[in-house]
């Protein structure tokens, strides 16, 4: 939108915006479903990787996901209030488990220690559905193998308050995309499952694989695969092309032509080698633009990739558009699935020396959210 004063067109700025692309989420679920006979859990933790737990969950369910996963049982309330009725599993639960909430909102709880199971059983006034979590080799939660028999003993003694409906683990080396790397974890989960069945529990939903395992190793699939990163277009194994589910745009807020020798930004770390045009974009490290970037980092403006120059500031970055004079109010695309000049999540991860997950989940709350 623009206004005109004394014959001069004035461009209005649009707020920095992160747009969720539900069609991409649906395509990614379809891709995973084509790779497995197991049911699919859509893991929408961290507010759907920053793209909104509810819209991501709705798109995933519409594409065939039959479970939802969250970090904390309280996160399930938003999903239930949005009308989602699929089974929901919560694991980690960093603030503890509200047993009443879990029962009333039909949230399954993953339990990975004897102490945690005892506490949940003591708090439960009505039955809570539980997935017993076995440490399958990551040492990052889950019940150690040597405590598994005691966990089952506690579960048997808590019948009526605890209903064991699942067994789960995590793959410590799924990103390798190599079934040999997962074999020990698969064997350990099979043994843990068999012990649960011998203890008289069942039927069980057994699950181990996340996105990478779901795409690379059928032996890890069991009854259910958990897809989180894959929903938003990230394959940690880097073996499968998935659809990017986010587009991040912002306005050019200032433009100027500068002479050769101009120092840019704090510290003057970058100095223009020739006369050029600079454009300021109104996002910075407070919005999730990594402060440490390789010289290859850039954004798309009017169909061309332009490099980010100078230091990333809290609220802004500067790009060098060369011979192109970019008007104030022009749209810069920081991130998107289009390819070509538009950077991808994977591009940003390479530029920042990190993984795509941290880029997407690090986009801050000042950036408005929308749904395509």
C-alpha cells in the first residue's frame, strides 16, 4: 500500500512476519506416510517449531497424522480447546505432571524413572495413561535398563491409577541415516517391550523413531513414528528433500547510496570496496537473525540475493544491493521454500554454523505470525 504527497509515491512498511505454510506441512506428512506402515505422530513442541502448534497440528492431522506430541501436558490444553481430538503424548514435562489435567484432557504421559512413576501414581485420583520410556542409548532421559524391572513392579502396584499403554525410546544416532547405527537401540527397545508384555501389560503402542529414523530405517518404526522437525521441512539425516513450511519477510526501512570506503555498522568491520547501495532491514538478533554469520549470508529482494554486510544489530541488518537502488518499503525475503534467490532454513544453518531447528525456533515474538 502506498500514499501520494505532492506527486511522490510513499511506500508503507509491513511488519516483519513469519508465515506458516500448511500445505507444506501436509506434504511432509504425506512423504513420511509413504515411507512407513506405522502410524504418524505429529510432534508440535515449541509451539510447532515456532510456526504455531494449532495450525501445524491441524495441517498434519488433515494429512493423516493420527497422534500429536508435546513437551508438557499443559501444552495439550491449547490443542484440545482448538477441537483436536487425536491422542496426545507429553514427554519431559519440565514443570511436573498435573495428573488431573492429564486425565481430563486425555493426555498420555511418558514416564522415564521409578521416582517419576511413583509420584504420578500418588497424584492420580483417576487413571492416567502412561508410556514407559526406556533409555535406549542416549542417556538423556528414559529409564536405565537396570531399573526397568523395578519400574514395571511400581506400574503393577499402581494399577487403577496408572494404565500402561505404550513403550518408547529415542534413537541416539538416527541422524546418521544408517540402520547399523540404530541396531542397538532397536534391540534394547524390543527387549524392554517384551518385558512389559511379560509383566501383563498390553496392548501397547511402541515407538522409537523420529523424523530421521522414519525416513531411513524401517526397523525403527514399530507401531508409531514421531515427526517433529520433518513437519516443518527439516530432515536431520539430510537424505530426503522435504517442503519448507515457513516464509519470513520484512521491509526495507532505509536505503542510501554510499561512496567507496564507507564503513558499515558497529565497529566498521565491513568497508565498501566501491560505491554501492545499502538497504537496512528491520530485523536483528533480537528477532532471531544469528549474530555470527558467514560472508555468504544474504536475503532476497526483488528476486535477487543480496549479501548481509557489517555486524548484525539487535534490530536491523544491512544488505549491499550493489547497483540496484531499493526503495523504502520493498519486501525482503529472509527465509522461504521457493529456492533460487530465497534463502532456505538449511542455508541459514550453514551460514550460522548450527542446525535448521535453532534457526526456526529462534525467530522471536516481535516477528508477527500469519498463516498462508
